[in-house]
C-alpha cells in the first residue's frame, strides 16, 4: 500500500473507515451516519403517506438498514417497526425480504 494511502488518526480523532468508527470493542456506525439513516426512513414514511412512488427510496432504505444492522441491531429493529407501523413494506418488488 502506498504511503499516501495510509494514515493514523491519532489518539484524539475518531478512526473512521467506510463510515464505521473503529474502537477497541469493534465497529460502530458514526452518529452522523445513524442520523442520515433515520432521516431516510422518515422520508420514506412521509413519501408513503403522501402517496408518492417509493421504490427507489425503499431500495436505499433497505441498503441503509443492512449497513446498520451488524453494528446496531436494536436501532435497525426500531426503524423497521417505524416503517411497518406506517404501512411501508420492507419487501422488495419480487416479494423477497430485504437485507
């Protein structure tokens, strides 16, 4: 790996790799990324309530929830319940369960 492609964040900065914060205890999703995912879920609920076609948005939501699930399954379940309570289907068009 080239020297310019590596770096040490040091002791005072968060060590962030592909949106995950690396800690001694494992990986976790940054607070900013969690907020982005919450916002995306809220947008999907609002779009569904307005009767707007949400196929592309739901693709994005399913991907975001799959990204969040390994590090924060509790938040993922809460967001999925929020979608289900609003009547938004998590299933893809083919009928398969999303990630």
